[in-house]
């Protein structure tokens, strides 16, 4: 029996990873550790919360003592680390919160693993989930591969790059079994509506302006979140120690084109006239240091571990819209209270 610590499991991607592991591996004990910040929500996991192989613990990863106590209490076989501050715009306002959670929090977990696993490194695994944003920005052409030099620009990507370096350093220095993956932009259900796609869905639904930064020319490479969770499953079980894998869908979209597609889908779903939702598109002041283009080359993952994305973007986006329209209560809960003041501050003077 395997006991696995998954951090950040009540957030967007983490909840999909927890659900997948709890459902697919009944012999594993899954411990979901999360601080439950504004982005963490136990309502994301109501379908698995009573399973015998699942337990939730509310811990802040910046609290080294609490992490050590948990490691002393539970004999973990592996860590899958997703807990992080994840929104670029918030990192521009408050970089320190990103250093604390993404850098110090990751080092706290590495230190606990180092201490409690030191006699048994070969039987244990520390899997760190990271982002393509560590590679910086691309021009019109080219793709990020696993050997692209790190060149982060935002406080968010700088903190993730730093955490990646620490994970690699613990592998190289102490011989810990560490694996890293760097994924492109995810989309799907349970995505907090501060990020582009769920924010736009929520605003279109409520007939509010849809803010597009700059001219909407920036390009992102979108992957369905459940394809990311499946890639994490494959890498966790099959990657050799010390390896890094890029994960992406070969699915690049200019923001403005993506928003037009979303508006079209929403018109259909909401019974609006074709073109009605697109009238909500509003160009606003650009993000500071806005990376022009991300594109992931996931050939290594496809060739070595046989992973390929399962969904076409149009189909996945429609599924995503359906989920948000069917889960109005979830959406209303996460957009009440603090979300309103965040939105005001973030978008008022743009
Ligand atoms: P998210 O913001 O939806 O969830 C993050 C989770 O971490 C939340 O549940 C939050 O409560 C928890 N958390 C934050 N600070 C914590 C702390 N100090 N202690 C314990 N828990 C804490 O993020 P996400 O989009 O699900 O991203 C998950 C991971 O995947 C992150 O490491 C992110 O960098 C990475 N990633 C995200 C994307 C993407 O498109 N969203 C792409 C590639 C990689
Ligand atoms: P986001 O979802 O924040 O992800 P990331 O910055 O990690 O790529 O943003 C995706 C793209 O959409 C990015 O180019 C910024 C842009 N964007 C907008 O145009 N308007 C918005 O309101 C937001 C949140 C993002």
C-alpha cells in the first residue's frame, strides 16, 4: 500500500489530481494537504471526501513545524506537490506571498522529505508540479523544450523557477528521487474565476465587460485539466528519477481569438443572438511584463511515456462552459465576498 501526500488538492488542478488518484488507486492512501486560501475550496472534492482512502489536512506549507509533524505522523511514500500561489496578476501586487509559499513552502516540504526519507531515498518520490512560465516568453516562433534555459519574468514565474531549482538541487545534492513537470495553461471545471477562461465565462454569463489585456495578441497553449492530471499520473508512476517533462496540448490560441470562440459558444448555450456576447469584449490596460507567447513541445512525454492529449480544444471549451452553467452555486459561492473586492481593485483603473 502506498501513502501519498498531495499538496494543493483543494485548488483547481490539485482537486482533479486528488480525484483521479482516489478513484483509480483504491489501494493508495491519499492525504490532501491544503491551507485553503481564497483559491482552495473543499467543495471541489465533495464526490470523494468520504472515501476510505482519502483524508484532508489543513496545513500552511510555510509552517515547517506542522509539515514535520505530519511527516512524523504519516509514513509517506511520495509527495505530489501542487500547492502554490498561482495567479500572475496577484504576484505583481504582492510578490512576497509567492516567495513564501512557492519557494519557502517547497523547501519546507523538501526538508521534511530529506529528514524522514533519508534511509530510504530510493523507495520514495518527490514530484514537483511546475509551469511553462519558468522558460519566459517566446517570439512568433519556437517552442519550449525541457532544455530551454529558465528566463522567468513575473514574480510568479520567478518563484516557480526558484522552487524548480531547489527540487533539482535536492536530487543532485542528497540523491533524493525527484521529478518535475512543466505544464502549459490549463482549463476546465473548478477553475477559479480570476484566470482568463472562467473569468470570461462568469462575466459573459452576467453580461459584464470581458477584460482583454492590451490588444489580445498574447498567445497561450491550452490543455484540458484532466489531460494534465492524467499526465501527472503517468509521470508519477513511470518517470525515471531526476527527469523533467514538459506537458502541453500543441494548442496555441491568441487571447482575442479564444475569447471570440468562447463568446460564440456562450451565445449558443445562453440562447443569445450570434455576436451578442462578443459585444462585451473590452480592451483594457496591458499586464506589466506580459509574456507574449508560450508554446510547449511535449514530444519527450509523448515518445517516452506514451501520453497524448485526449480532447480537442473546441470540445473541451464547450464541456467547460457546460460545467460552469450547471454549477451556478459553486460559481456564486466563489465569486461572493472577497472576490468582489479583488475584482474591483484589479480591474477598476485598467
Ligand atoms: P490554484 O491557485 O487553483 O490552487 C492552489 C492551491 O494551493 C489552493 O488550493 C490553495 O489553497 C493552496 N495553497 C496556496 N498556498 C498554500 C500554502 N501556503 N499552504 C498550503 N496550501 C496552499 O492553482 P492551480 O491552477 O490548481 O495550480 C496548481 C499547481 O500547478 C501550481 O503549482 C501551479 O504553479 C501549477 N501549474 C498551474 C497551471 C495552470 O494553468 N493553472 C499550469 C501549469 C502549472
Ligand atoms: P491567465 O489566465 O491569468 O494565465 P497566465 O497569465 O498564467 O497565462 O491569463 C491568460 C492570458 O489572458 C494572459 O495572456 C493574460 C490574459 N488575460 C486577459 O487578457 N484578461 C484577464 O482578465 C486575465 C485574467 C488574463
